[in-house]
C-alpha cells in the first residue's frame, strides 16, 4: 500500500486545487486608458459575486468609484487592482473615475 501513497497524495492535492478554483468568482477585465473605462459597459451575471480586474494603462492614478456598488478604490498609474462586487440583482450599476469624472464613466449591467 505504501507504493500508492505518492499517487494518492498527488490525486488529493489535484482535487483540492480544482475545488478551490471552482469556488473563485468569475473575473471581468476593465481597462483604464486615456482616462476612460474600456469597455464602458460591462455585462456580468446577476446574483453572482464577480471579481473586476481593473487595469490602469495610464501613467496617472485613477479611482474606481460607484455609489450604487458601494465601492471606492484607487488604482495607481500602470497598476492593477481587484474589485469584488455582488452578488447583484439584475440592473444597471454606474461607476466612474473620481479623478476624471467627465471622461472616466461606465456601467455594470447585471443580467
């Protein structure tokens, strides 16, 4: 039986890592470029926790902010941050860049 221990251990570790991955929320990439969100409209599944990956391609910082999502988080120039939202009811959730509110605007659509 001791000959099977390494195989059994590898199988258990593989199973444990796949369970952890299965529990991760879906990821949606959101880019800040030229003080704008790209894409400006993001569709996410309703009633599901989502991980937004906000990538700032600009040299200056920006703040991802949304009153409806109750989120406010700075992303440095050239930086990347995670922003977790939800689970959200179906609807429209505007967000904006607090440092460039005239151009950095977007909406999250939960469907």
